[in-house]
């Protein structure tokens, strides 16, 4: 399969590139910056906000599928500069979709959305399935809903084959330490190497999330590209409190620490949200199941930071 | 009531300003350009893409309600420059909503969306009500769905009081002749004054639409601002074929013409769409009914062009 990927230099994109290459796919990565360069991957320097460049790259690649991951994913960045988030997250999707529908053999469009689009789902709307209407609660998840709208419109009007993937929390080596679990792992490794006092700054530890290894998640993306259609909630049914994840990281790291709440890490709307317990029936029908144990994921995250700090 | 309005210089905005003034409201119009200036209306020169300016104007006005009409509404413009449509139609909404939620006494936010968000609704989804999921089919209606998403997110997270209005086709004096019925009227008046041969360029005449006078539509907006909540389909239950509207215009104009199909006026996705027959139950519960007969609307449109050609 010839795959075109955007955001291939990001946390998830790098793992997806690795997985596609292992599967024997040809991989063309669209994006700016050296982080997009990866052995075995053809990189095309394209700004997703430039339609002509996107169209040229898509026409020259003639991909069988497009994995669209490129997005500004850090919530505060989206809140602060919403117009930019619109341009990149929504406009970029529009450009890719428009280029895809201009091909005679339209590629399968794999839109990587987010489970965050359901963050505002109320208890009355549960159980959470692919039929539950999105209920975004911040500027980032709002742009993801909008990007889904772009894909659905192209499917409706031009017959674009697509899947929309809504992954829930995913973890793994290489994640930016602006994200919670990776921030914990990075701090713990710093503490282990005496580069930081044994005090860990934490946010809301009582929140419940379902955590999945990023390497499992990207397998679901390729599976859906091959066989899927429509929308998929993607994740693991095992729900953990953030505190359990942290305690496991501390145990694996083998160094005692004190936990200290940092109010800057408490996001207003997330605290009160209901435990969603999403139903992953559809993605399982593709024959996909998460395989990596949480403790393995967390150990790999610590090892990744250990090699870098 | 102190009302803040965006897009007050546009076709609908001008009629809304007139109606609000007649009702005794104080009207502050946000926008650039001399078309926003209107006797009795306070104009503030603000580009909706400039958040700081929008916030300042909203804070200084402290409106009881905000009528948000400003948008790039011409479909081909949105298709051609989607990033600009995003900035204005979606980013502009985000800026206004953010400014509105920053006020202690949050104004009622009247989001003027469009019945076009249902253009892709299938026969299986009928009857069309406010519960029917949006199904946009072009770049313009896609941005309207996105703007609705912005409003709904603010309602969910910040408690913004809102109504979303989805008006169906509306007509009246002052409409841009890029829109069908107004184009017919303008051409007919040109023919009447021998400024054009008696040949009328038309698009798809078989399409069925429900047409409502813009002056009725804006009454619904104010009614909803006062008493409404949630989403409203707005329009008249009388469905007409475009050909009937045209024939009535020709009859009123009193000059025989030949009709000639102009392929540039045929929009691909509109031709095959189902007759939606929307149910206007919710807006009627506000005590609103369209009052102006179609023949009156069409006569007024001809008179408007007659005064200008």
C-alpha cells in the first residue's frame, strides 16, 4: 500500500511511520522540518496551509490512503491562537480532502480525530458509541469536530472513502512532556538522576481515563485504512485513575517522590467530566485489540526519557 | 433591548437593523465599510478577525443580545478561498463568542446559521426538524456548521445563552444579484428598460425551495432573541419550484421574456437534492408566522431594482 501521511514527524506519526514500514507499505510524509525525516520514508516539504503545494504532492504521490495526523494538538495553543488552529487543523484538512477528491482513484482518507470530541458528553448520553454526537469542550477538540465535518462533507458530495478515528488517551515513548503521563515520566527520570528535587508536580489525579499504547493505536489506524468505513472510537476498555498511572510509574522508576499539586496543570472543564467508558465494539470488529500492557508502556516511556536526560 | 449586530450592512442585516429600530431597540453595528452606517445605528469599525478589537467593542457595548450575521455567504467565494471563509465565518464567531462569555452578564447569542446546513439531508432522514443532524454539501454550509459548533461549545462550557437560527431561502429588496431570485428581478428590470435583450439567463428551474420574505425572517430573529433557546429552522411551509417564482416575477414585470439556461448557474450538488419540507414547529411555538405574501416580496424586489437600474 502507498501511504501518504501528514504529521509524520509527531509523536503518533513517528510510530505510525514505523508500523507502516514494518508492514511493507511505501510511505510518503508531507511536512516541514527535519523531524519528518525518517529512514525509509520519502519526505516532501509541504506546508499544509498551502493548497497548491498539497495538491501537487497528492497528485504526484497518488496514494492508496492518506493518514491525516497533522494538527496543533496542544489545547492551550489552540485556545490562544484559534485562527491559527483553524488554518492548520481545519484548513489543512480541507486542502488534503480537496486534493484527494481530485484524483480519479480516490485514496482512503484516514482522519485522525480525537476521543476528546466527546469530553462534554453527559451521563444521560451514555453509553458512548460512534453514534453519540460530538460534544467538544475546548478549542482543540472543536477544531477536530470541524475537521470531521470537512471529511464528512467530501464523503457526502464527492464520495470520498474515509474513516474517522477518535482515539482516547494514548501513551508511549516519544510523547511531548506537555502531556501528562510523559511529563510524569520525564520528571521521575530527572529525579532519579538527581537533576531535580524528589517532588513531582501533578494536576488532577482523580480523573479517570482509558490509556492505550500509541503502538497499539497506530495498528488500529492501518487496520481501518485497509478494511474500515465510517467512524471509530479507538482505545482500551481498561479505565485507570491518573493516580494509578502515576503510582505505577513511580514503582517502575524505583525512587520515592513527593506529589505536589500544580494549579496550572488543572484544566477547568476536565475535572468534572463524567467517566465516559467508551464502547469499542466497532474497532474490535476490525479484528483489532490493544496488546501492550500499561506497565510495558510506562517502562518504555521511562526508558525513552532515560536515554535523553 | 441593547443589541449588537455583525453583518448589519448586509442584505439581511439592514432589514434586521430596521426591524430592531422599529421595535425601539438600541442598535450597535460592528463592521467595516460605509454600508454599515445607517441612521439610528451606532457603528463601530471593527474587523471581526481581530479578537482584541471585537472584545473591546463587546465590553464597551455590554449588549443584551448579539445578532451574529457577518459571514462570507457566497458559496463560490467560500470554495475558492476556504481559509478566508474559515477566518471570517468560524474565527469571527469564535472571537464574538469568546468576548460574549467574558461578560459578567452574558448576552443572548443569536447565531445566524443557514438551512443550507441540511442540503445533504437524505429522504431517509425526513421529516426535517431541529433534531436532524446537519449535512452540509459545500464550503459555505460547512463553515456554518462549524460556527454552530463554536456556539454550542461555548454554551456547554461557559453557559452562553444562545439560539441558532437556520433560515431557509429568503428573498427581498436589497438582495445581491449573485443570488438567484434577485438576479432574475434585476435582469427583468433591465429588460423592461431595454438595457438588455429579452432573454433571461437561468439556472435549475425545477428545484423546489421554500421562500420567505427577509422581513419576516428578521422578525423571527428578534423573537428568538427575546424568548428562544436552542436551534430553530426558520422559513415558510409553502414550497415553490424556482420556475413558479420566476413566472410570478415575469408576470409582475409585465414584459415577455425568453428563458435560457446558463450552465454556470447550475450548482452540481443542488440539483439532485430532495425536497426537504422542513417542519417549522419550534419557531411557530415562539408565536412567529411569516406574514408577507410571495407576490408582495417579488413586487418589492422588482421595485427595488427599478429604483436602481
